[in-house]
C-alpha cells in the first residue's frame, strides 16, 4: 500500500482539483494534486494502477491514473458520467476538494515489455489506462521497440484526448491510427470497427505485445483479431473494471473466483484471464 | 493452556456486572423469539442455552460502522473555495464477548485472516480485535443443524477464543487461550481452577465424542471449484432461494461490506455496513452490466467463497464454521450442508447428453 496517512486503508489523501478538461459530452478529465506537498512528492505508482476518488457526501469510485509516473505535476483521472458518483464529480470545478486513495492494484508489466514492439488498441474511455503506459513509454522511448496506437470511438466527438491526437499523429517515433464507428464529413481518418481496422493494419506479432482496453464487446473482438494476426495469449494484455468498494481485497465485490480485480488486477494477460472462472 | 479460574453459575451475573464497569460486555440475551448478543444488563440476564440466533461478529465488524467523518467549510480565499476536513474514527472500546460458541470464535479466525493480513491491516477491525476479549462457552448439546465437526471445528474448540469456558456441574471453568485472555483472567478476582482443567477437558471431549460424525466437507474446495461452469448444478441448488440475505447476516464469517456516505448540511460520515452477496445490486455496475446477474451465479459465489475461494487463499481453511444458523433460520429451508455434499458427489452430465 501507499504511504496513506496513519496506514488506514480507508483514509484518502486529501487532494485539490487543479484543472478540469471537458473531453467529450460525457467524459471529463480531472487533474489533481495532493494537498500535502510531501505526500505529493513521495507519491509513487506504476502505469496501470488505479485510485479511488472520493466526493465526500456521495462516495467513492475507481479510476485509473492516466497520467504517467514520469509526469508528476498532477495526477490525472478521466471520468465518464454514468452513475451517481460520476455525475457529482462532473459538477466539481478547479479548487474543489476530493479524496484520493491510491495507488491500488497491479500495473502493466512495463519492465518485461522493454525491447518489445507494443501495439495499443484502445476503445472509448478504455484509452485512459493505455494513455498512462503510452506516455510512460514515450518518456522512456529508447527502452521500447516500435509503438503503434489504434484508438477508436463511436464518433469524432466521442474521442477523448483530442488535443493530444495531433501530436501523436505527427510523432515520428510512433504510428497512430484513429477510427470511428460513424464518421462525419470532416473526419480525415478511418471509419470502421476497431477489430476490423486492426486486421487491416496487420501488426506483426513478432517480438510484440498488444495492450487493449475498451468496452467488453470491443475487447472480445479485438482479442479475436489479435489471435487471427498470430498473437499468442501471453502477448495480449488487458485491464479490467469491476464495481469496487474497499479496493484492497476485502469487501467481496470485484472477485472472480479467488482473484480480486482490485489487488490481483486490474491488469491481466489474456493467458491469465483464461485461467480465471468465466465471471466477467 | 495458561491460567484457569472458576466461577459459580449463580455468581456469573454479578461477575459480568463487575466486568461491565470497565468494559462493554456483549452477551446473548433472549429478545422476543430470538437471542442476540446485546450489551449486558444484569436486570435482563443472559441466555446461554444453545446457540444465539445471531453471531457475535458484530463485536468486530458492526452492522453499521462510521469510518471517517467529514465536514465542508468555506475558506477565506477569493473567489470562495470550499475546505474539507476529514477525521478517522478509530474505535477504542474495551469489550468482553461472553457466551460466544466455538463456531463463533472460529468465525473470528476466518475474519482475522482477511482483516489482519500482515501488511494489509484493517485498522478498525484490528483496533476492535485488540481490545476485545472473546470468552467462548464450550457446547454441551449440539443442535441438529450443527456441523462444526464436518468443517474442521468442534464443540469444545478454542480457536479464535481468548478464554474457553467449560460448564462443570454448578461451575464455569475459565481457561486462558491467548495472552490477552490470560492478562484479563489474572485481573479477575476469581478462584484458581488449575486442578479442574483436566476435568473440563474430559467434559469437552465427551461432548465431542457424542456428536454424530457426518462426512467431512474439508475436501470441498477442488470439487466446488470444478463445478464452476456446471450451471445446471447451481440452477438446481439456487432454485428456491429468495435472495433475502438472512444467511449472510446471521453467518459468523460473512464479512462482505458496503461503504457509503451519510451526510446532512455539509457534514457527515463515511460508513461501512454489512452487505449481502445474494443481492442483485451487490455487483451491479454503473453501466448496467452485472457480472453476477442471476441468482444461480450469486449462489455459486456464496458457496464458492466459503468452500473454494477462501480456502484457496488461506491454506485450505473453509470460511464456513458449521454453526448451522443459515440452515436453522432460512425461510425456505436451504441447507448449505446438502449443497456441499451434493457438490462432493456430483457427476457432471456427459457432454453428449446435455443440452449445450
């Protein structure tokens, strides 16, 4: 666990929202800093780890930290407005106080991935956890092989991180493909479902790892596409989402058999997922 | 075992009253048709006949427990900013649980493995555990629904207790099991009973020997795990369940919880409350997706947790202690013994005959 005050698993760090970015009509990004400068300075996490955000009076929910540990001016969380907590979060503004319990869970195997080509396949808000790892790798660019990103959303206006996409598209040290299910006249990129576009792109499985996250149905067909391209189960990594309360493997919500997504996950290889009981 | 003391049965209430001056005493008391662990009141006595309706787990994991308190404030900054003060509410109440049964105390060991797991300590649970003396009364007449001896326990076991209490004629013999129990016992003005320890042990052994031996359920983990995808099995055993949760609430080992905020006027508390995995809402996600959407899937998780997942994580220890409360108080007579026994002997339908 982190250096939570007093080692109380349930006591969040107090934090301040420094900036709110409207990403799409139902996704907002929150940039937060811990109020205690020393806690902020000592805060350590690895790409893929998650945190519980508290709006006191409403409750807590789990979100991935989607800024990389190489950029610690703030911790970034992107939140799709779905339920009670997220609706309330969306009303918060710069300067508002929230709680952060983090880091929780495991991380992407970014050390084991050194020297490998990496194929990111993100759908919708599922781009958030990928963003952490992508930026971490770009900040440690020489440690990794070719980096390919396929990012898709329902429509151009549903693409989060749109302000970063021009840079990603322009970069010479990664190759970026964008796609939408439903195009618009001014959409200059692909139109098509992510798994189909992935097959067109035809990335080589040779010395590669694929990292995917998105809606369950997209993950399912993306994994099928990756298999068709020759990726083995061990070369496919995904990150899961479950309803959680405690975040530390006690409360009994996020278990899949004897594994707890909050502490044994959220990151699993497809080989590991296949070993788990089928209760996603 | 360490120190042994004894007390005459007719002096028990006076002694508990004395203990109650310096700590909260929780003891079983009849209340309407049920018996519950309630704060001891000498005027109302205690009820030590048989197993209490509810378990004493509330001594360590209360039904409703405030974890944090918070208060929003206005700051002087311009433009006005909202400040927030949050405070931990760590329990600090010395407690004696008197009249737990060996299954109940064994239930505390099940909780200990989860809430006091090395680096991951739940400070609320641990604070209560450290300040609580569990005095367990060995059983003399196991009920028909009792099956502690099929899940690794026994009617005179001391696991999870700080003090083991054995009835001998007109006496209770109190024997220290832990250092915490020893320290407590030595503080009490009770006569020494070291020479009665053998007799007490013999009395417990006689009860154990008289208890009918059922088939052991300790081999359940592999078999229950292997049935995970066998939905016809789970559909069958879950069919009559009402998902009411009586079993979870009465169970000494069911520890799943919810965390919610209760607030009014800019201040409030974050509370932890007992939850019930048989409820549809338990795993319902904001998107509408529910990984355990059907009753059969929830029953599979409930039975699976006790007889497969928990043992997988904790060296084979089951998280069922055989108290039988879920059997005795189920409105539709579900019987977890029967479910697990059925799992142990279940033959999967041959693929060619099943309607896949």
